[in-house]
C-alpha cells in the first residue's frame, strides 16, 4: 500500500515562491539490522527523488540508509507557468513511485 | 556486563524520582537525596492541571502533527479509508456497506472506547470492536493486533473523533476503570515502580533527558518517531512495562483493556488528537 502525499498551493500567483511538501510511505530498511534469529535484513531504501516542473528538473535528492522511514521532503520553487509538477521516487529492488500535481498560475 | 551495569541505574532513578517543588521541579532538576521509601503515591492529577504531552513537544514535532500532509500517520488514515470501503470476508461486505460514511457514523466513536459490550459483558477497545465486526458481520478472519491493516482502520476511525472530548460516562465501565486504577498504582517489575510513580507524581520532570508526560491517551493510534510507524496505546503501554522491567501483558489482554479504560476515564473531557505524532 505505497502512498504519497503532496501538498502545494493549487493557485499561486505568477512569480510567487511556493513550498512543495512531499511525504511517501516507505520502510527505509537500513540494511544494518538483524532479525530475531540473527539473519541480516537486506537494505531496502529509496535512493533518489526527482521533481520536475513541466518536464524540467527543479529539485532532486539522493537518499541514504540514515534517512528515516516515510521520507518527508519539502522544497521551494517559483511558480512561472501553469502546468504539472511530477515527483518520482526510485530505490532498491526496482522500487519506483510517481505522483503528479497540476497547478494553475494566476 | 550490560545487565550488571543497569542495576545501579535503578537506584539512581529512584533517587531522581523524588518529588521536587516550585521552579526547581519545572527545570526538571534531579535531587540527589532520597531513598526508595520516599516513593509514595500522590492523588489524581486535578482536572484543570491535566496536559497533553503535545504541549511538551518541540515546535517542529507539533507542526508535523498539525499538518495532515506532514503527519506520516495520514498514510495510515488513507490506507484505513481504503480498507473501510473494501469488501472482505465470506459476507463480501465492506465496513462502509453497513456503516456508510465514517465521517458521519464514526464521529466521536473512538472518543468513547473502550466501550462496554453488553453481549460479552466486558469492555471492548476499538481494535477489539473492529475485529468483532470483521468476524461476526464480514465473516472474515480477525486482523492481527498491531498489524498494519488493523492500525490503519483504527487510525481512520480515530481520525473521525479528532478535536472531540474523550467521553467516559458509562457506569458499566466502573469495575474495569477500578481494575485499571489498581494496575496503574500497583508496583511491578524489577524497578518496583507503578505507572503512577512517574505519571501522577513526577510528570513534567525529566527521565533520561525526556520529559515525563502525564500519560493521557489522547492521540492513539499515533505515529511515534522512535517507532518510525504507527502504534497502538497497548504498544506504548508495553514500552513502559519493558522500561520498568516488568513482564508485559499480552496484546488484547483484559489487563491492557482495563488500563486503557482507566486511562480514558483519567483523560475524560480532553480533546482527541488522533492520529497524533510523538517523539
């Protein structure tokens, strides 16, 4: 039940600095832990996060095992034109999730 | 080695838990004097002095709880909503088929659980009620306690009571509240402490650098940063019991339900915060 939550002002003014908040459900298993029987629990994390605005990359991040579960990433951009913000998370074991939000610049 | 090293800390803690008065108490300072015998039970916290541990949290953690898009428990709430609408079991019915919109039918419900079940003649907590419904109405298997699905459904239901006052005015719960109070005030574990020693007598002081809360269950199930996930009140109680080095009760046991019933009575009238965030 992977889920992502995005919060962004849907109708910003042109030229306004807008905050974008993203939250995604992920275990972020570090790879450093062991089960109760002593077996190593393999690493399973999100490794990259990329945000694009009408196809242009505006923000990206690399994630490492020290990042907590359910990574919450917020950043800012300037609302230049109406269009689509797309968010893409990729990680271990072929993990891939994406989410889109439309904004209408006034 | 580790075990032996822990023993002196028991005495250090007993010294630290001596009640302090006035501004010193507020600073969370530690008294060096005092013995185990100085631990005596105080009366209940006066109603107007009760505080949710929300108030002791950092601004960042408060902001996390207050903004649904930053509160990771929202992920569980959304999963719970999906489960609410999904048909399950041999009956092929969803929760929503009988109960309709949870925002209407489940408003305020979590604020009065554990509630008395007349058929079973015992209090039942919210997790227990969900499982009774699953088995009897949906003819599905009960969800495992602390499973992601059950926590999601519980979080979704509890979310419908956010901001509403906790209710505890069913006389049939009185024996369970009393049993819970006995458990709350009973010394147990290798540290020989009762819940009341910290949460009635020494709230607001520090234990290992953390504020000792009054222990009101206003936000459960909640997202605990330490857990990196959502957990129930019983999981939190188990945490405390392990800290006291007592043997924890089993999830869903009558002891835990009695404690939950007592804690909800103790927090009666306080607003629900579910699903809360705690450090």
